[in-house]
């Protein structure tokens, strides 16, 4: 990650929101913003970060968008052989001057636009990760466990669909907003996960990205204060992010949960998260984010790793598996069963995952297998799985940690 990437990620949705609100043309605006971000990555290292980074990006993006609009108009004129098409200045929305575009934060409106019902759920998620989360296509592909080319095509199709749908840049009506909420929450969940454990690069996490995800969920909760899954997702993020100060050592190396210094966990976040999930579980319909938050709360409220109530965590994962078809749930369930009942029982739960194409070649499957094999005393098998997991991950901190585990078992 470059020195400027966190700042650019933070500004991306706000810059795109400003351009779409003023000009419309979401597909071209997104392209213009990407070119503005590229210009910043090229110029800022030499010229320095401007005093108003968002304003700089909006001005550059606006100029590029106007070029794209003129080019698009010229193309349509040629195709239709008509001289009466309006000039770009006539068909973009009227509004404030360029320097005033950044005065509002319409990130949530952009979020719902990306979750337009004309898109498939997968396209909604992918487009929002790109436009709102500021993730690269490669990072989104890693989150979806699909090839990068597949994800690039999905994002392109999604932008075309938004254009063809002719959607307006405003919050949807209440009924439609509720229908889109599942995709919105999943998007925010993936954004948070990418920030908490980066899929690639030298940094284990991005506080800017997790912070943005939490900020967006807080915004959604202001819109839907009685939605139990919104509260559950916010609780899950807070309870998970509370451990971030203890997840890395002074050199940026990964520290597993069992070895973390719990005294440096964010106690305020834990108290808020626990209160949120307790309230949601007591008065709203049960959902997967609430159950995941309850699991996180069990971890966070144990004073020591050895005090963890693994039996309760196993029971919660059993509930979660009934309402969520996700191989990662089964993987985490296997760890909990191993901790509660022994590694042999945990390893047995891994066997079906080997045939699950969503996870079969994922590094986490081998990492968990290695951990459980080590618990069982099969040090040779554990070392082989640690090495395989290290080769599969694209995260440098995870690779170094897995490699160190394998080296420690080297005969």
C-alpha cells in the first residue's frame, strides 16, 4: 500500500458522490474518479499532498468527466448522424460551482445507488466495494474468491446496468430501501473484512478502511434504528475492531487471538458492541450478523484466552450454520469444536470443505488444518499444511506468520 492509498480510499466515495450529484452519468463519473486517483498517485509524491485533497480530486475528476461527456456526445452524433444533440453543458445537472461540490457527504446515497435493484446481488456488492469502499478490482476478487478478470467484467456490467436503469441520485423510498438492505450490509461487511485483514500487501490491516465501514454502518443505523441486523453488523465490527491494537507486534507481525495482550483492547468499543448485540437479540428477528456479534462478544468478554467459553461458541456456530451458507462459518466452527472437544473432532468438520470450490484452494483452510494437526500431535502434517497456507496467501504478514509456524516445526 502506498503512503497515499488510505487518503485516496477515504476520499473516493465522497469525490464520486459529488460528481454524480452535480453531473449525473454514474458510469462516466466513476471512470473520471479513477483517473483522478491515478493522477494523484502520480503527482502527489513529487508535488506533495494539496491542502484540500478532496477539492483537488473533484476538480481533476470534473475536468476529466467533461472530456468524457464531450467525447460521448461526439460519438453519439456520429452514430446517429444528427446535429441536434445537446452539448454536454446542456445535459448535465445544474448546480454549484466545482469548488463547492465537496460540501456534502452523500456517501450513503451512493451506497444505495450501487445497490440498485436492476443489479444482481453479486454486482451490487462488487460495484459498491469499488465505488464506495475504494478497493481495487484485485482486492474485490480476493474477497469473492473469483478470478480478477471475472470481477472486472462484473463491475463493468454493473455500471452499464446503472446507466440503462436511469436511476436518480437520491435515497430510495422506505420500502425499496428495506429490500436492498441485505446487499448493502454484505458490502459493508466485506469492506470491513478487507480493512481488518488485508487480502494482499505488507500491512495486516487498514484502520482507514475499517473506520470507513464502521462510519457507513452507523449512518445506515441512523436510517434504520430498529433493524436488528444493522445493529448486529455494527456490533460485530466494533467487537472485532476492538482487538486491532493487539493484533500486531512492533514490526507489524501478526499476533493470533490466543496470544494477544487483552489489556490494550478497546474497552469502549467492546462495551458498545456488547450492548448493541444484547439489545438486538432481545427484541428483533435473529440474523447472521447478530449471531456473529454474539460469538465475538464471548471472545471479547473472556479475561484470558483460557477463560473462553468454547462450548457456548460451538452452540452459536451451530445456530449460524442453520441460517448462513458460508464455508468460512464451517471453518470457524471446526476451530471452536477442536477447542471444546479436541482436534480430531475439529478435523472431521474440515473434510466436507475440501470439495467446496469456494474454499478448497483458500489459504485459511490449510492454516486451520495445520493448527488442528499441530494440536493433535501430527507435527509433520502440520508443517506441510502451514507451508501450503503460506504459499497460498497474498498477505505478507500472514505469510510470514505461517512460515514461522512451519519453521518452528522443522525437524
